[in-house]
């Protein structure tokens, strides 16, 4: 029997949802603790966004070193010491996870190591191997995140790996089959392709990156095919895997035909499942969706008063910045601020070659929402900076309201899309029109000029295309 420790706010999980919520709640004067059963920083910092972007960037360096012949650059004997790449990547992860702990401490938010389990609607028990302690709280923010989905016939092993396994590989595989052409599979597949791995992608739907417009997905698939070591099969159903002495044989049904693929590894990236089952939520009676996600309102509050939920365990895109955004809203709401979630300008980025980025409405969703819209496109090939960077594939598309040019959304397929999308998110948040963007002076020569030019297309008078 222990005496419960009293808290204002308990946060469960220290990913980009949880640690941000804890810091903001502490800044607003709450007595806060964060429970974490695994590594500080959650999926994003340890086995998600950060390590994947590190490997992707290292892959780009290899690709650029090997393939800059059109610029007159030839490099022989480009070698990769992959364990050194991994060491560099781990160093970045370490720096950030240590940083998160420092930030929490600096804001006087306590870190509790252990697994949290609900006893009732204002009590949680937190356990590690050695001890167990009960905490009571006025408010709780659940931010327990998600884990990779295992599919029937593909049990995790040394050879059947998830994104976590792929990020930890100590050598560059000769061949890898990627099941699932969503953003995680395509990002990791591209990174390893750039390191020299032969990649076979098996995607169930009609295109890779099925969440994106066909024209955008095509920019990526064309570039992947150009690499020469990537094969993409769509409408492909992975059936099973057999482990051989030093690899795997994957069976798939592709457009009705059975095919087998030999590889060193099979990477399964078919989606993620919310960590909501082992939390004791049934003790509290929180309402869930059919998919096992927690239902929340505009303040991120669940059906139980005082219990909030954020990040991958609630509806919407499973992205780090969405988790952090919801975390800030929840912390502010708990502290009595009138904050409310507005998903309109949440960007989504895919770090493939080239990158994809979207924010706000696309043409279809804008029409469905009842807007009379105009779509205006500008190609990267007509931008001086893109030419000088050898990044001419792709386009930007702006979606504006016909009557007044109000910016409703933007889609970018092209180099630097990940950074360019920020300007358009800001423009949407600020209620700007195509004219506002076109009248903003953008430095020359930059990728940023593409926004200005696409806005000029919307106004009917672009300078650099006819
Ligand atoms: P998580 O980051 O999953 O953190 C949840 C934490 O809760 C974990 O640390 C877990 O140990 C802890 N926990 C769970 N249950 C308990 C319990 N009972 N008690 C105590 N602690 C518990 N998103 C982007 O925006 N950009 C990207 O580029 C990007 N790249 C990605 C690449 C990969 C390979 C993957 C897998 C994901 C990527 N994501 C990316 C998605 C991003 O990582 C997630 O959306 C984000 O981490 C979700 O944050 P979260 O706070 O909801 O949960």
C-alpha cells in the first residue's frame, strides 16, 4: 500500500504530444508529471521522424556523390561505412532525447519512469520492474502513441522488420522488399535505394502514396523508377513470407498473378495501431471509435471530464506536429484558456525524392466542402533556383476561392517542399489571398518564388510561364 502522490496534471507518454503538453501545462502554472515506459521523446525522436530524416539525408549525400555527372562531377569509389552512419544518427537522437529531458526539468515538470495504468478516473498506477506508485490528478493527458501493425503471415523477426528494425540495420541490405507504399515505406525505401539496396515495393492500391493526388504520387514514382534499383508493384497483395538461411522469400499476388521475391529483408509498413489497449481505459469508460482511437472534442477532452487525449491515439493524420499542436491546446484548455483545435492548416510532408507537402484543402476536398475553387499550377522547371539545384521535377498547386482568391490549400511535389509548405500554412492561417502572396516580394533566386508565381497564375498573369 502506498500513499498517492497528488498532481495537477499527469501526462502519459513523452512523445511529441506528451512532452510538449507537459511543458506548456507547466509554463501555465500546473504541477505536472510525465510518465514514460520507454525512451524519452517517444517514437518521433527515437524510431520515427528524426532518425529516418537522418538516414534519408545521408542517403542523399551518397546519391549526389554518385550521380552528379550532368554537372561534370565524377566521383569514383564512393564508399559507405554504414555503422558510422548509424553512429552519427544515434548521436542526433541522443542529443534530442537528452534535450527533451532538460526542457522538462527546466520547466519543473517531473519525469516518472514506468508504465501507467488507470485505476479510476482520477487515479493512475505507474509501475516499473521494481516499484509501483499511485498518483491522483485533477487532469490527465493521454499521449501513448502508436506502434507498427503486424500483418497475418508476416510475424516480426530478424528478417521481417518494421520501420524500427529498418532504422536499426547495421549494414546496407542488397535486396529489400517493402510491403506498403505509404509515406513511411516510401521514405525508408528511398533512403536505402540511395545507399544502393535493390528495392521492391508492393502496394495494395493503384498508386504509391495513396493519400496524395495521383499527379503528386507520379512525380515520386517516376523519380524512383529512374534510379534503376527500385521496382514498384501496385495492386499487389503480400501473401506470406518464408525465411531462408540468410534472407526471405516473399509471395505476393499481383493483379491476379502469384509472384515470389527473394530478399535479405522484408520491411512491413502497412500502418500503425494506437496504444490504447493496455491502459485500463475500461476502468474509466472512455468512448472510443471503431478503430480503437479515443474520441475527443475541440479541446482534446475525452468523454470523461478531466481526461484528455492527443496525438496518434486520436483521429486525424498520425504526425508529430499534429500531436504537439493538440498537446498545447489540451494544456491550455486545462489551464482555463479558451483554446480550440482547428485542423485546417496542418501540413503533411513526405520526405521522398522529391518531397511532397500539402496543407489545407485539395481541389477535391474543397469542392466537397462547397467551395467554388480555382487550381493554379506552377512547375519547378520554370524556377531558376530549382534549375541551379538540379531539382526541376514537380510542381506547386494553389487552391483558391474563385470569388476573391482566398487561399484554401496548397500541394507541392518537388525539392524543398517540406520547407516551402510553411509559407502557405501561414498564408491560410492569416486569411491571405492569391494577391497577397503575389504582392509579397520573394528573394531571387529561391524556391520561395514558386509560391509567388503560382499565386500570379491564380491571378491570370504569371511572368515566367505562358
Ligand atoms: P509517440 O511518439 O508514439 O509517443 C508515445 C509514448 O508513450 C512512447 O514513448 C511510449 O513509450 C509511451 N507510452 C505508451 N504507453 C504508455 C504507458 N501505458 N505508460 C507510460 N508510457 C507509455 N511524423 C511527422 O510529423 N514527420 C515525420 O517525418 C515522421 N516520420 C516518421 C517516421 C517513422 C519511421 C515513423 C514510425 C513515424 C514517423 N512520424 C512522423 C510519425 C510520428 O513519429 C508520430 O506521429 C508521433 O511520434 C506521435 O506522437 P505521440 O506523442 O502521439 O506518440
